[in-house]
C-alpha cells in the first residue's frame, strides 16, 4: 500500500516535471521545518531573481490558511495558495492541480514552498528540477543527524539565520561536517536573510 | 482505514493512561516543531521537578538516532530512547512498548518528547495526563493560525525563547491573541530557558 502511494506520487511528479519543463519554467521544492525561514528566504531570492529580469512565482504550501501567501503578495511576489487540509507535506497530485490553475507561460521560475516539516516531505518528490532543504541555527546543531533522509533527498541544503549562530551557541562546523559525511562531500550553504550573506551564492546555484 | 488507525491508537492510549496512573506516574506529551527548544525545556523543567524531590524520566522520541537521549543523560535526567524509524510522530503503540521496558515504580513524573513536528502528532494521543505544545519566537508569529489542530488538542501551550522576541521582531501579542481566540480564552505561557522566565510557572502548571 505504501509502495503504491509512493509509486503513484513519482508518476505524477514526472508528469509535473514535463509540464514545467515544457513551459520553460525552472522550479525548486523548498523544504524545511516550521520557522526555518523558508518564506523570508524565498522572498529574498525572488526579488534578486526578478531583478535579473526573470518572472517568478511561488506556490505557498501550508496545512491551512494563507499567511505565507499574504506575505508573498505583500512583498510583490506572485503567489498561489495551496492547502493540504491535514497532510504534513505537499504531494505531486496537489502540485499537479495547482499547476492547472497557473499560467506557466507567465513564469520563468517557480518556488514551491512545502509544508513546514523535516520528516514527511522527504518521500514525496513534486517534480521540481531540484529540491532544497532549509535549516536554521535556531534549530540547534543536530538537525542533519536527526533527519538524514531529507538531506539525502535534497539537492541543496541551506543553513539559515547565520546572524544568530553565535548567540545560539551553535557549532556550525559540526553541522557542516555531518552534512559532508552524509552526502559524500557536499557543502551546506550558509545564509542570512537579515544580513544578505550567502544569498547571491544561492541564487547562482538555483539559476545554474 | 484512517478511522481504524486513530481508534486503535485511542484504545492503546487509554491502556497507557491506566498503566501510568496505576504506577502513580504523572506524565506529559511534549510536542512542537524541530528547534522549538523541547529538549532544553524538558531538561530545565526536570531539574526543578527533581529539586522538589520527585523522580523524573524522559522518553526521547525521534525519527532516528539518540542525540536527545544523549543530551538528557548528560544533563543527569534519566532517559529512554524511542525511534519511530520513518514516522513523523510517536503513537500510543510505540509508547506502550517503551513503557514495558521502563521501571515505572522508579518514577514520579514522565516527559514524553514527541518527534519535532507541528502537524502529525495532533491526531495521536499517547495516553499521558496532559499534552503540551511548544512554539518559539524564532518560528515567527503565525504558528497558531497555521496549525490550529495541535493547539486545540494541547492542554498547555508554551511560547519559548522569549529572550529572542525583540531581535526576531515577533509580535508576541498577536500570537497570544490568536491562541486566546482559538481556545476560547486560554493563555499562552511565555518561557525562556536561557533567562529562566516563566519556567517555575510552567512547573507549577505541570504539577498542579
């Protein structure tokens, strides 16, 4: 039963991938726990990508409500609200339905902000070009060790709110080491939305 | 199918409740997202409860690994490690099995630290006397609006890391208002493990 659900999701993810690529839209699934700073990070990234002349949209995924959707709209980023009702993650079927209501020819880049959670989204690829996981220094320094699956599944891992690292007493090198070991040598990307550190490097990576 | 799973969980939760009460152990299920500060809060609370002559234990729930278990042991709090493997929440069956391996007559108070997540644990009571949800100011000020279910299910809601409220620019009153409206007048309990603010009030509530 579980295998069927995951296989069906992968099939629909492939469908989404063809739809997005067919329309010439680059896309990234942004995962991370509640409070990692996904929304603020996407807003910051979107503004820089828009400055470069690209058209950006965001699917704002949440269990309920439209708080993130409102934040995107207020920040001038075109957003589409997507509620899961009860589920702790987006899936390819929900994204498929959302894509039906979006004029993809109006977009060059699409962020999909997943539900805040480091466990559930790992098993459910959505069909985006890449998957990005955001953790923040306020979560401590054991995140990679506690949630290896999502870090293995993600193409890019961001270590956010670096401006708070010292105050939180977080061992940044330990987290970087954990991630390097888990992924066979990949580097965490440190960022701070507040100071702007690491943001342009991350944009470069997304547009690469 | 979903109904069966939830009904079976409630049945096992009742079983756990009788087991714990029969052994004279007070218990609380501590829920909250990754990084809300559950582990540090439980350590702080445990030390104060132990100072009052009570014997405290913690079931450290996580998807994988024993980082929290190690932190409890290092802090001198008797801990029991409980991994879900892949699941995003503890359930009554897992706790039932954990209780089998714990000498409950050695304990007066048991914390059950749930998996870091504001979505999944809501539907799965474990059989503890009460359920506590922890959010922190680093998660922003829309947590109650985004996750109404878990705040409705919890008996106590804690707003942690208050020492960072100003730096994070969080509208504390807004969160308190959201919680009050959702619960028909209940108050969020502000805490800071760093400064100790609100900790004794919370201990009082747990031992009440």
